[in-house]
């Protein structure tokens, strides 16, 4: 069997990525063959060779050729970075979003997420320092001991969540030995912390 041109393989990948970026779809093998002025059979052989080398993946359908770059883009989430949000405001209102953080969906699993920039030192014993980015999964309930974003006194606060059954209170525990637990009749949970992203110095 004749060896395949690595340059042509790389050019095919570049063309597939270009079409996907411009048109939101992948080209068919016929379109690839036309682009490089070769036969459909030739491109078919190249596609099989590229798949065997792990350069591409193929899914069902005539437009099922996926490059590594495409797979990475499709598996990347753009999470909004928000700060402290006043009561009644929409969490993701345009004026509250400071930017976006790109992260692989494989790391987070299922759910909807946002990023909160930590402020203060109330959670330092949990490894959350001032300025760290905390990834929050949106949900309105929490289990005992989970770190939650709770809306209290018109501000979102990051604390560990407990139920004080005896006193019928919600206890929010700061992970800082110098700070005291806080008790409330009820709080509005806006999500639970799942990951922390920080700079290492």
C-alpha cells in the first residue's frame, strides 16, 4: 500500500476545521475531495488512515468527521464569572458578568455552572482564598457539609451548610478559626461549590 502524504493529512484537518469554524458543520468527503482535486476514493483512503492514526474521529452521517480541535471546542464550557449579587437581581444579568472562564465539560460533569470570585478570608481552611475562582453548580438544595452560595441579607456568601434541627435554624460555617458560625431562619441557596481554581505562588 502506498504511504499517505502527511502534508495532505494535515491540510485535510486544517480544511475541516476551517469549514466547521465558518459554517458550523464539517465538510463531506466529496467536498474534501473537490477541495484538494483528488478522487472520492482517495479521500476515503486518507480518512481511514487518519482515523487509524488517531488524527480524527468519525461519527455516523456524511458530516461525521471530527478533528481533535473540534472535539475540544465542543467539550469546552464558557462559564460566566460573577461577583456578589444583590437580592432580586438576576445572577447572569449582563452587568454582573465580569468575563468568562473556559473549562472542559468532562471535568465538571452534568449541570449548569458559573464562577464566583471569592472575596475575603472566611473559607481559607477549605483552601479558598481571596481572589480564587470557585466553580458553582446551580441548584437550590444542598446536603449537610457542602459548601454553598447562600443569599443572606441581600448578599451572596460562600459558607459550609448545616441544618440545626434542634433550634430550627440554618447554620453557615466559615472555614476560618477566627470566625463564628452564623445562624438564620432560612437562606436561599444559589448553588454548591465543586471546584476551586487558584494561582500557585
